């Protein structure tokens, strides 16, 4: 019986992992410059956390969560998103008692049971940030600007920032009534999922991917026309902050976001180069989430971006990611004395910051040189019994084929200069 990788998952092989390391390291470095601190939470949580945080009217909770009972009969869920987990940690460790705002960044795996396609897997990976403890739209513009700066550093130019306000519970009530009134004559034509959403959360109908539902929701009332004074002021402030920061944007009333916890600001960075799954980064404000999960009434704002989709966009744009460096040194040995010396030398070189390798298969001398060439070693140190007797070794530059003899005591200094 053969064992293959589960559907909707993907191995990240050694010849690709450098791309992941590249985008992750740049993101975390940029976050540090912005004052964000990395946080890590478990891969699974109590199911109740996501039912309370994500919202029981979302597709994630209704259809996509990997939920199971552990041996004690407790319901646990592989995390489908990161924000609820960080909010839980924030509350549990009483970080709300620290000086606010709290600024977190993360690099996580998420799990959702959905149809695999380009840029969408059942196990996927996200980078993201959260800011807790301030309702000032300077925080909204800061997380958006961080994302914009990140894409700029990576060399991505074709992304567009779309922003919207989806209001607060006060103004959404009037909008909900207007939207239901608009959709009522078309109710029978909606898909079964949207019929369920009609009473529970009609805004989610606007986010349905069904062509029929999209057709029937065309021309629907927009939330921007129903904003209360506070939400309108916050949206105007956000636009002003982004203009002052030099971040271009488009107001897009169609942005709803897929999670129930969002309020006021909603935004997406969208690409048209990777097909239907064009949203690379999405986020917004969630001023009630911390309180809903059991913490104090503190607001929050953040975003998440998918690494898989990010790499698709970079590949589509022809952006080359620097390949990993090749070994600084390969040590070719002949004879037992040379092998013993080579082992000591290899450790010395590694401890001095050079990358060094030796043959692990017992190849002959010619085979060792072929192997050094195949792994693109920059230099090869040649050691045999004669070299040890003479207290000299040969160092060959594998690119130019130039070879020099060096006293044993000068191997490290010579190779360090060559690096």
C-alpha cells in the first residue's frame, strides 16, 4: 500500500523552501521595525473559541473547520485563522494589563476543509499582524502601510489596495433591513447557503461566489450609504491617514470580508494575475472581538496574508527570489589520516562561520571532486597523506579552477578572505 500526501496539502521541498524563508524573514524583520513582536499559539484550540470569535454564520465555522474529539471527549479544532487564537492568548495571559497598544505579528499554518485549487489549500500558511487596545484609525493606517511596504520590498507592483467600511452594530442594523428588503423578492433564487444567511447575516450574501447569487445581489444597497456619524468619521480619517502616508487606495463598497468579527475598516490587497483567488492580503478592524471572547472591551485591527498566494503573485510577476548560498568549502580527503584531519578542519570552519562539507559516501578522490562541483562548492580543500606530511594543503577555487598551496595553519584565514 502506498502512502501519499493528503489532498489539499503540499510538501515544501528543499529546492523551494528558500523562497518561503525569504518572504518570512523579510516580513518579520519589517514587523520588528514597526514595533511588532512575534507571537506563537497552538495549532489547535477548543472549538468554542472559533464559534465565538469567527462567527457561526461564516462558511468557516459551518463547513470548513477540522473539528474532532480528543481522547477525553473534548471538542478541539485545528485553527482556521490566527486572530481568535491571539485574542485568546492576549486575554489568558492578561496582556491587556500591559501598556497599550499591544502589537503582535505571526507566521502560522491554518487548516480549512475546502476544495483545493491554485492558491487555496486545506493546510495553508499565513503571515499577519494585530494591534489591540486603540480605536484610533492611525492603527488602521499603520497595519495597511506595513502591508504596502512589505509588498514594495518584495518588488510587487501590480497589487491594488481596496478599502471599505462595513460599519458597526448600530448602523449595520439599518443596512441589514435595507439589504433584506432588496433581496426579499429574489429570495427563492438564492442558493441554500444564502437563504440561511438571509436572516442570520445577509451581508454575507454579497460575498457569495455563486454566479446566481452574485447576479441577484448586483445593485444592492451599499454599507457606505448607511454609516453612522462615528463610522463615517472613522472612514474619512482612515482615507486621510493613507493619503498622508502616500498609500494609494480604491474605495470598494463590495468588500465584506469572510469573518463575522469585522467592524468599520475592511481592506484587501488584490491581484488580477493569479486567477479567481486574487486576494493576497485581507484585514480590518474588529472592535468587539476581544470582549466577545471574554476579555475587556478593547478594540483591535489587523491583517493576514497567504504565503502560497503571495508566492504565486511573485512568480507571475517574474520576481526572482535570491537562491540560497552554496557551500563555502568542500574538503576532499584521501587516506585515514587525511579523513581524521578533515573532520577536525570541517568543524573548525563551521564554528568560524563558514559552510563546509565532506563526502559521506566513501567516494574516490575523483568522485569527491565531481560531487563538490555538483553541489556548487566555492572552494575545495585537498588533503592527502602527502599534504599532511608537508603541512600544506591545496585550495582550489571551483569557479576559476585556480589552485594555491597554503600552510595548514593558514587554511582558515585564506578561506575567510576568499568568502
